[in-house]
């Protein structure tokens, strides 16, 4: 059974020709839709190879690929709203570690997923790159254990070696 626009009134950005792009952090732009398959576990992965934010001290741009992976429960994030949300960091000044944790916290609050992880692979500045990783597993479920397993083995196995595609 396919989806029908009238069944998703909460989706307002997709297909909207008058999209406004915010250059300042805007979590309110995120939109969701219902997961049609809540009876099964599956991964949804997003790669944002053109992410930018600003250094909070120098104001210089920081460039990264942001990887977001999650196992949905009832709600899923709509991809255009996620693009606009990530774009809204363009003039946001925060350290790399903060940016990754902000994204994770906003998505956990929005989606209440079974599992979610965010990995930022920032390009080097000053001869060093920073690649913060954070994750979340729904407390009291098998995903809480999965979160610890993935966290403790992060970047140690071949499947964690990703590129910008």
C-alpha cells in the first residue's frame, strides 16, 4: 500500500517550491512521518558529505561528512527537513564534538528511535582532523546493549571505515 499526501499532513517541506534556507541552527525545521514497518528492525542511513559549521573561537568554517544511522520505531525523519536542519548549522559556532552530540540529541528527542548513531568526519584544520562519534540505544531494550557494543568497537572494524562516496 503506497503512501498518500493526505495521510501525511505533517510533511510540509518536501515538494515545497518556496523553501526557506536558515543559516542559523534551527531544530524546529525537522519533520517526521509514520514508520509503516514498526514490526521489524531495519537500518536507515544518511550521509551528508557537504556539512559545514563554524569554529566558535575563530569563526572559520569546518567541513565534514556527517553520517546518521538509525533503527526507527514509530517515527521517521523526512529527508528534506533533515537536509535543511543540517544546513542550518552553516553559521552555527560549536566544536565538532558538540555538533555531533547536538544532532544526536535533537534526533533522539524527535524520533524516539530504537537506536541512533551520529559520526562526524571533519576535514583537517591545522594538521589535525577530529571524528567524533556518539550513539543512543533505547533504555531497557536490546538496542541499549547494541549501543554499547558499537560504541566500544567503533572504528575498530572494517564496516566502520566509510568514505564520502
